[in-house]
C-alpha cells in the first residue's frame, strides 16, 4: 500500500499543461481518495465542489447522496488536504465544472467520473499489485487498515467509510494477538503468587 501511494505521488504532474494531464491528476487522486477513505466508486463519482466549499467549507463531515440515492457520510478532515486541496494546488480543477472528479458523457454533459481503469492498471502494475486485483478492493483495504490503526474503532471507521458498524464488526474486526498476550501477562502478575526461595 505504501508503494501504491508512492507511485501515485510520483505520477502526479506538478504543472499540467493540458486537459489530459489535468485528468491524469484527477484520476490519480480519485484512487488516493478511495485508498484513504474506502469510499465506493459510485459515491466518489458524485462528489461536487459544493460539498466542500461555501456553507460546507469548515465542516468536518458531510453526507453525499450517490447515484442510487444512498446517503453516505464523508469525513472531510481526512481528505481535504490529501485529495481535494491538491486538485486545486496541482491546477487540475476543471473550470465551471460542478464535479470534483470532472468528466463528460458521450453527449458532452458534465458528470463525475469513476472510470479510472487505465490509470489503475498502470499504477497497480508499477506498485507490484498482482494483475487481476480489482480496483473495488481498495474499499476493503482501506477499512482493514483503519481498523488496525484505530484498534478496531468501528464507529470511527463507519463515520469515515459509510459502512455500517455491524457490517464492520462482522467482516473487519481484527483480533490483536499481541494485545491478548499482554493482557494474559498482566492478568497473571495481578494475582497473588506463591514465592519459593532456595
């Protein structure tokens, strides 16, 4: 995962010169967003600048309504500086486009993109990710990492990813063998012991 992040950082173009290079930056940051938050592609696709600007500028959390009309929470404190601000810093914001990950359909209508398969295959290969490892699996990777980093704080991970607490506890809860071992040692030494001397 560190390698994937490093490859993405390496491929970001600091001063994009055309639409293709700006789109490249947005696709890379789309992947990074999913790695950091576990957001489903259809939710990330519907992210608009209005979600993070104007009245939402100082909010830490918002709710995003996806294509299927599902309401999904998004923790802005994680992604503002790592993804959204960088789109602007890298001069990769599409002018007069409502979607953060700007694209167009065949009729020229403004839409958000979730199709980053070419970019994904390229960076995944460079990062040494096995061929056939699906882009959607970044959701599971993100949740697994967050559960480990937060010592199984399912409520926090749910707030970040939009996955329900029961689902997280059922599929992503991780026993910590070292913590169990520590507890056994503490428990052992907290009880009175028979002292034998020579």
